[in-house]
């Protein structure tokens, strides 16, 4: 369970959760998630200028998929799935922003809802499988998550989402509008498409998945170029800080997802850039070379002592090598630098719990409470909290927090069972008792069984 714990606690090593670096897995990584939100949020805000009903940031969710193929898509309403393969192929932030703006254009155009009944029928099982896989990953069930998300049938269903060229042109036009309204250039999207223009004449079987569902054509690129030429912000460039963010995200992805020797070849010792040291430290950690990994991350910290992600990596490297006592201090530093990160709080709490020192359980609980205040639906945080309550002999609270874990993991029956048991031991009328009652009632309504008797009607 070590890898999935690290994955849900914020480490990109979720890519390894199934024992396969190339399985399709939902990843959690604070640094990359924040980069994607930084790129996407201005686009969403710009919809207030382009749409009658603007999008809201809290309604648009971005999921990072650990897969080296080039792909991104919208599914299930306002959910954007971005593959690591498309991030590492982006040379500049504006290219990735262009892809995000294009996918946002599909959301504003409600393209999925306009497709025929056959597509909608295909969406049902695919989205159900996707939801179950995400829930399993968040709950810490690595094998189940990998089995659901790495399914070839699951990703094969994406063929049902193939857009028409009209829809693609409309999404391109919308992307240009959104980028213009946010003060950004659409030239990145053109550059991105131009680099993969050969996909237009490649057979369907050999195309990147992104261009199977988003058909490319010369007419489409020409129309996009014409639209961008009319932008007042067409010459806008990325801030240097954003280029650094992308370069580091790429190094991090390569370090975690490629075999270590591939990383060492791509980032040789002669390359002393921060990105190269970042990638090599991760590769050494994955190769079991802890001393070299720590040397690398210490060099990073000496360069940027206030970078929370470097401290997080140091904590992870120690924790994953069975040195929880040495992981605590780096995680504490990471949390102090970025206190609004649920994932960092969870990483620290997990290290504190694994010390087997009951005097540190209060600190662990405080961090889990903080994490759940930020991400109330984080099933893994609820699982860790249940561990704390059980260690402290608080049986009723352990039952209740386990009910929350299974509820947010999508396991309705076990959520019902634990909530029903917790109600019998919790103080009647307390917030936890009321919440457990809500879970029992909600699950009973969904599953169609009697809330009092626990049997199906």
C-alpha cells in the first residue's frame, strides 16, 4: 500500500500504483495540479465576457491521467482529463493553455450533450467506470483503481466522443475568444497543431488518441490562424515563471514515469539545471538509491529553500524508504510553506501515524482535520483519520470516519454499514451522529433499502 498512500498524499508516484508505469491512472500531485489550475482559471474567468452563462471555477474539475500517450478530453459535464503525455509534449505554457482553452470551448458549447443517443449510451458505462476508478484511487485501493482505469475497453470507449470537424472548429473559435478575453495569445494552439500536422494524413490506428477524437485538418489550422491574426493579444508571451513551472512539471513527470536509466540519459549529470536535478533525484529514489536521491533534493532546497515541493519530495523519499521519522521534518516544512494544501497535510499526517508514537497522534489528527477542511471528499484522508481514532481507542469515531471513507470512495453498502454501526455508539444529536444519519438515509434512498432495517425493499 506504500505507493498508493504516497500517490494520494500528493506524490506523482501514483503512476506506479499498479506496478506499471504506463497504466492509465488518476494522479494527485499538488505542484502539477496548481500549474494546471493557474493555466485554466483565467480561461474560465474569461467566460464571463464570452458566455451568457459564465463557467464557474469550482464547477470545472481537472484530472491528471498518468499515461504517456498524447490525449485530453472532456467527459461527464465539466470534467477535463489531461494526460501526462500531452503535458510533456508541450514546449511552452501557451501551447498547454491552448489545449485547455480548446477543451473549455467544448464545455461552453456543450458538445457532448449534443451527440446522439448511441454516444450517450456509450458514455454511461464509461463514466461509471471512470468514477469508480477515481474513487478507488482516492480511497487507497490501488489494484482496483488500476484495473478500472487501465482497462483497454474503458479507454476504447473514448472513440464514442469523437467530435465532428464542425465541433472542432467551433471549439477552436471559442478557445481563441477565451484566450483573447484573458489577455493571452492563441498562437500556442497553432504551434501545437502545426507540430503534429502529420497526424492529418496518418492512419486512424496510428494517430495519437487526441487526434482520433479531435480530427485535425489543414482547413482547421488555416481557420485558426485567421482567427488568431485578429487577436489584439496575439503577441502576448508567457511569463518566465510559467515556463519554469512547465519545465519542472515535465521533469517531474519524466522522473516518475520513465525508467530511471531513461531519465539519467535524458538528464545527464553534466546538466546542472534545477529541472535536471529534480528529475534525477526522483529517478534515484525510484531506483532505490536513497543517498543519491537525498543529495539531489538537498541541492534543490539549497537553491530554493522556500519551495514546498522540494521539501515534499524529500519527505516522500524518506517515507517511501521506510524512514517515517526522517520524513516528518521535511513534510512539516512543506506544510508551513503551503498550508492550504490538503495533500501536504495528508503526507505529514501519514508520516506521523507511522512513527508508532502515540504522543504524535494529536498532530496527525490536526493535519487530517485541516486536509478535510480543504478537501472534504478526500477518501484517503478519512481512512487515515480512522486509523488515528482507532489507535486512540475512539471506536465510535473510527466507525464514523470509516463510513465517510467508503461514502466518498463510492462504496455505498459499506458506507451504510459503518454509518449505521457508528450511530449506535455516537452521542445522539452530535455533528458526527447527524452526519452518520445523513449517510444512512442517503445510501438507503440511492440503493433502495430500508434505513431502519438495513434490508433491500
